[in-house]
């Protein structure tokens, strides 16, 4: 029995065969979802270990920090596609009633703005990832000698997440411009 | 152009962009990026500042709290714990005037102690309580008004996503904020309850309903009541007890609560695989959209700091003899007005980076201010034209329902007024927020 239907939007199925992006975003989303569960088990495990066996798991704080950033960037593009990114749709609804075409063009423009900002960010972020990749001994989270995680896998995920979001923004712009809002 | 003009101009442009429907996070980033570009005249500086916001604004142990509390809230939502609580409350208040209304408030207050999202409560109780109230002859606008009004408790009674957000933005302890929300939350529930009984007595036409609902429904035995209340009690003890007793950090409490909720849902056999997948996807979406907003807000507050605008505004306001109270009242009014076009999280992200530096300089208790801010923001959830809670209720009712948006706003109006009353009380008596700390 369910109290609420938490998926009000029908899934977009069988749109067209050129939708190669969809499965990729779903995959990233699934990975992020599994990661959320992992995060929960990690922290619960730490609580159990430390209260029952007096043996806390090392580096939980670092792993949580690492995880939250990873989860967000894995989910970002799928969130965008599902329409769950916060926006005020007051004006757009009004414009849409008059002219779906105009509303579509406005939304397409907005999507391109989002894409442009992320392209700039990715462009300037990528060198940071490269540095973390080539010098893992200098780029890590945590304390040397106690617990550390290299940052390159995280930065890599961030790059992938940003790239996927850029692609989704561009795809959205295309859809809005062609089909209206 | 100086920093000040750019600071003020940025806010104006941003409000226009947000109103036009640009994603709020993107609007924050775009305007901040352009603002820095204008002030410093360097594309590299502006771009690197943006990269900085992406890289470090959510990279903190504390943010682990976001997905965990969202996950917990969604699991208890699909596990039918809201309905169980309502069933018990319905029986407890069956002899009271306006009993079903009071029961809805009580169930919401209890349910709020394990969920941190108003909109989840609004959706659940629309499905559970509204049909029941209408069956007993309550007017449609009252039935939905109660649900809209009491869903606000979800944000005030800990755990609460808005308190988490506020704590993150102002660098206050999330645990302290949670505790500060307890008394105002209970006070608001009590005032709602009294208000409903008063309305039932003095304006019976507004709420409708039969005098005493009693008898019809089969009474539950003690065993059944215990079975229905035990899970939620355990979760409340685990989460709030853990934080209050200092056993858990808020992040750990979130993980323990989500784990506990999962076990309860599995034991009660109320979590299908399909629901579970939906819960996880939804958790991811909520987490990502909130954290993306936080990245935008971080960049925006760094841009504002660079422009020197909040400092100047603070000096001017104090120079004009406004005083602390004046500043806080202006903040409250601005938040309520913004509530007509924006959701609560976005309002806090827009207003706090300006208000908090000013108020910190005036030695304002930021924990108390948090309670004030959240009450102000949540009043906006109930007021037209935007009133997000109201739209959630409308969409949960479905297209076949005869209840109009206007009716929902009308029914919610008395509750918005009662919230304003509580806001005033907390403003006048700060101890209401700080007594338990």
C-alpha cells in the first residue's frame, strides 16, 4: 500500500531511437542511487561498530564528504531531465497559454544559458582534474598516515556529471525549440 | 560601475530571470558570474570563482545529512506510517468539536518528527485526511486548508530540510536548530488545534462537519493502537533522541533514521521493489536539485561579498536608525513577498546571504533568527499566487477533483494568519526558540 505516488511524471518512453543520452543518464542515476544506500549503510555500520564493538570505521567523515559530491554530480543530469530542477513556472505557464512556440523558444534559450555556464565551468575545472590524476600523492582528502582518499576519482565523476548535464541541456534546448513548451 | 551598483543590479536582474523561469540555480550562477566579470574585468577570475563554488561548496561532511533525511522521509511516506498516525489521531479526537481537523493537525505534528519535507506531508495527508473529512461533511475548502496549514509543521518540527539548509548557509549547528524548532512547532500545532475548535464553535458554516463524529468507525483496541504508533515512536526516539542526547551528529541521525525506516517498512511488508526504486530516484533528484541550488547560492554570496553590498546596506540601514528589529521585520516582509513567486529553499538562498552579514554585526542570535526565517518563508507556502503547498495539494487531488485552487487558498488563509501569530510570538519572546538549548 502506498500513501503517495511519488512519481507524478510519466516516464518518457520510446521517444525516438536517437535518444542515446537517456540510458546514460539513467545509468548515472542508478549508480548515484546505489551510492545513497551505500552511504546509509556505511554510517549505520560505523554507528554499530563503534557502539557494539568499540571499533569505529576509519575515515567515515572523508568518505561521506566524498560521497555527497559524487552523488550530486551523478544525479544532476537525470534531475534536469526529470524536470525536478527548481524553477518558477508562473510566467512560462502564462506565455504557454498564449503561444507554446514562444514559451518553447524562451525555455530553449534558458537551457542554452545553463549549458554555457557548465561548459565554462567544465573547461576551467578539467585542468584541476588532470593535476589530481597525474599527482595523486598531492591531491587527497583526509590526513596522511591516518586515512586518505585520492580526489581524482571524484573529480573525474564531477567532469562526467557536468558533461552529461551539458548534453542534456543542449538536447532540451533542441526539443523546446522544435516542439514548443 | 562600482561594486554597489553591480550588487544591487545583480539582485534585480536575478529576480527578473527567476520570475521568467530560468532555473533558480542557473540564475544565481549566471548573475554572479557576470557580476564578478564586471567588477574584476577578468574572465579567468570569474570562471575560477565559479569552479570554486562547484568544487567546495557542498564538499563537507555535513551535507551527507541531505540525502539521508530525504530518504528517511520518503520511506516513511510510502510505508503508510502517515495513515497509521492519522487513524490513531482520528480516534483520539473523535469527541472534540472539529475533531477530524484537530486529528489532521496532530497526525501531521507527529509525522513531522520523522520527516523533513512539508510537501511530502501535504501530499500524504491530502490522500488520507481530505476524503475522510469530506465524508463527515466538512467543507472542501476547510478540509484542504487544514492539510495545507498543518503540512508546514513538517519544516518546523525537526528533522527539517529547511533548518539543514539554514544551518549550512549561516554556519550554525544543525542540531541546535533542530532543537530550537521544537517549541515553536508544538506551539503552532496547539494554536492550530485551538483555532480549529474555535472555528467549529463560532463559524461552523466555514468548516462544516457534524458536531460529533463518533460511533460510526469501529474503535481500535489498545493492541492495534500500539501497533500503529510503535514504529513512529521508535523512529522519533532514535532520531531526535539521538541528536538531543548528543549520541548522533545530524548526519548519523539521518542514516540511522533512514535505516530504521527501511527496516520498519520491510517488516510491515509495505515496501514494494517498485516503490523502493522510486524512492531512491526521488531522493537523488531532491538531493541534486538542492545541492545545485547551494552551489549557486555560494557563488552568489561570494559575489555579493566582493561587491561590498551587504556591508554597505547594513551601515546604511543602521545609520538610518532602523535598529535590529527594523532589519528583522524587513527581512520577514521580503521573505513573505518573495514567497509569492519562489519556493522556500530559493528564498532562503537569496535573502540570507544579504541579511545574515548585517544581522551578525548586530549580535543577533542566529539560531533564533533561523526559526523566524523559516516561519516567514513557510507563510509564503500558503499564500497566493504561488503557494507551493497549495499546488501540491491540487495536483495530489487529481484532475477529477471539484476543489479549486481558490478554495484551497481560502481554506488555508486562517492557518496562514495563525502562523503569523506564532511568528510574532517567537519574535517577541525569543526564549520560545532558545529555551531548550
